[in-house]
C-alpha cells in the first residue's frame, strides 16, 4: 500500500467516524442513545468496524516504515 492510498482510505474512515459521532450526539440530545435503540446499536457496531479497519491499516503502514 502506498502512502497516498493510505491517506485516502484513512480520511474516509475518519470522515465516517465523525458522521457517526454527530448522529450519536443527536440521539443523545433526543434521549434515545441507548442499547434499546436499534439505530444506536448499528452506529456502535459500525464505529467498532471502522476502528478495527483503521487499526489494521495503521499496523500495515507502520510495518512498511
């Protein structure tokens, strides 16, 4: 993987995580940010997936340095 590819992918992951944070904030204001809310659970799951993807990408890039 080249640095340019890494930067594009990690930026997209960061952007999606930021969007998730906004959605979770909105749910918190609406007092529905809890595990009984399926939408909240989906956001938590997607956040975990993205975090794992970012960690794998970082590990790959660090091994190339």
